[in-house]
């Protein structure tokens, strides 16, 4: 695998709204990414109890594999995760602390695909991304995350 890095940062102000790519974003401990639906409690699952409601990550490799296996055009933005990574196995980060650039993060649980994502994309992601839909996490410190930042475990 290549050096673990951030390849994209993506936010949406609303649960079904457009995805906005950013070059950098402010991570807020205990809240999420500034401007994202989950940081203000309006995400699809914001009203559900549980950890890992602050930020989601997905491996670009999983997106590419899904596209190759299904034959369906699919992008990381369509996955609706906040941080797209390359070179790191996110499933291995459940229950572990790691850093994205200067920001400390706790991997909480897998971010399995859901029926909301399936409805939005209509692309078979519910089955196609099982166990590789990403990671739900929480920010432990404030800071700025940038595309190209190194992920340190």
C-alpha cells in the first residue's frame, strides 16, 4: 500500500444535499467537520444514539473495487463519506486512535452502507460496500485537515 493519505474532503450541509469538495476543513472535537450536516446535528442518523457520528471515512480503494466489480460508475463523493483515504485499511482502525495531519481521531465502528445511501445512489451499494463502506469516527482534538495530509497510526 502507498503512504496513508487524505485524497478528498467532502461535506454536505443537509442529509440528501449536494456534496461539496474542500481542500481543507476545520475539525471540531466532539462535533465534526465545520459546515457538515453532522456537526450541527442534522445528519440522517443524528438523532440515533451511538458513537462515531462526527466524521466518516472511506478508502478510495474500496470505491474503485466496487466500481470494477459491479461495472457501475461510482465516485467517492457518491459514497457521502467525509474523508477519502488512500493506503490505509480503515477496518483495522476500529477502537484505535490515529492522526489525520494535526488532528487526533478515534475510530469507533464500521460505516456500513445504509438504505438512505442506496436510495440516493440507486447503485447497489447496500450489498456492494458491505464491510468496506468505511469508518465512523470522532475527533479528539480541534485542527485543520487538508487534502494530502498523512494519516498516522
